[in-house]
């Protein structure tokens, strides 16, 4: 099995680089991509030559595209040159937008009556601060009100809820594709079912901008428990995106979206078939 989507403590995952690699070896993954939100800090620790598991440097870029109307969608970049100057300078600029949004979210929560300050949130994170860190801080302070991070999202932090503050700026869809290609990588729409947008239109727009593929193999059951998706439905979803990928001429990717033991899927349980990696390396036309 291969896993092309995993987070570390450089974003909202809980394992460090070495802990994640140890776990990937333990569960017997053939390949693992490190795809933190809007940062390559951990992915850049990958040294070429490590082969079991094959470690793939990646990132999951957050897109806010005012022009096309896609807000808060995630684009995975795989096989990135993490030293790419354009990618790094854009990511560090974006980090301040991300922080501004999280500070504004804490201010909004205070208006809503929650006694929370930004330093408490920052202490939950060891890298890029995300809404899951805000959720964890709230869970710690208000155990009577929330039982899980997912419940905090449902009540407050999901896009459109009372505690959600829109980000001021982000990557456009085109910029996300161009940055990934500029860094030698392949670009994929992550977990397409999680957005309030028509998948066919999104994937067509993505492809017309040069996007390479779509995350077909994804565990919506574990990663969005509140949606109560059955195993049979998840299989149908995967088949639907396999069909769309085929019809639109897009590559397939897939992975666990591992964040650590506390959230979502464990490592080594859900991933993509090995042939997916063979097709990606053929499309890459560069040595790994
Ligand atoms: P942010 O980078 O601040 O936009 O936070 C995005 C992250 O929050 C996602 O990658 C997920 O890990 C998490 N997330 C988003 N929506 C939900 C949800 N409904 N339930 C649980 N976690 C979520
Ligand atoms: Fe996340
Ligand atoms: Fe995501
Ligand atoms: Zn992810």
C-alpha cells in the first residue's frame, strides 16, 4: 500500500518527521508523501535515497480563488523540490495571512463569549497554526460544551459557521498549479467530495489550468465522521472519481490524510494501490 497524503506537527498533525517515518516503516507502507498544510518545513527533511518507504515531499495548498469562486479548497502538490525559491517565498507570505485569519477567529470567538487568547492556541501548535489547534484549545477549556474536535468544527469553525472568519488572501487555483509545477511536482485536487462545489466543474477547471490529477482514494468515513458515510458509499465515491479521472484524463492519487492518533484514519489502514505510484512516476519524467 502507498499513502500520498499525511500531516506532521509542522502543520496540524501530531507526529514529528522521525515519528511518522518510524510509523510508516512499522505498518509496511511502500511509499509515503508528507503533505502539510501550506508548509514544506517537514517535507524538506526528506533526503533523497531513502527507499523503504519511499518518502515523497509534498504540500497541501489552501486555495481561496475569488475569481473562480473556489474558497477553502485544498490542492496537493507531490514530488516537490522543497528548496524551490518561488514556492518558499510564496509560502512564507501566505503564513502571515494564515496567522491573521487565526487571530481574527480567536477575536470572533471572544465576541461569542469564549475566553480564549491567541497564545493558548499557538501553544497547541508546533508549526503552522490551523483551525484544529483552535478547536483543541476550546476542547480543553470547554469540555462540557464540546466532546471532540469534529464537534467544535460542526458548531463553530467549519466554513459558514458563527466562529468562521474568511481568509483575506490565498492562492488562486492557477497559482497553486503553477507553483507546484514550478517546483517540479504534480498537482491534485484533494478530497473533492468535501467541498460545496460541483466536482465535475471543479475538475474541468483544474484540468484547464494544467492540473494533473485528483485524490480518488480517500477515507471520507474516518475523516468526516459527522457525515456518517457507509463503507458501501465510500466505495461508490471512489468508483465515481475513478470514472471522472478516466473521462477527464486526470491522474489518480490517494491517501489516509493521517493527522496522528487523535484524529481520522490511522497510518497503514487506508491508502492507494501500488500501481498509482507507478503511473505517477511515469508521468513525472524525472528521477525520484
Ligand atoms: P485551516 O488550515 O485552518 O483551514 O484548517 C484546516 C484543517 O482543519 C483541515 O485540514 C482539517 O484537518 C481540519 N478540518 C476542517 N474541517 C473539519 C471538520 N469539519 N472536522 C474536523 N476537522 C476539520
Ligand atoms: Fe488538516
Ligand atoms: Fe485537506
Ligand atoms: Zn490533509
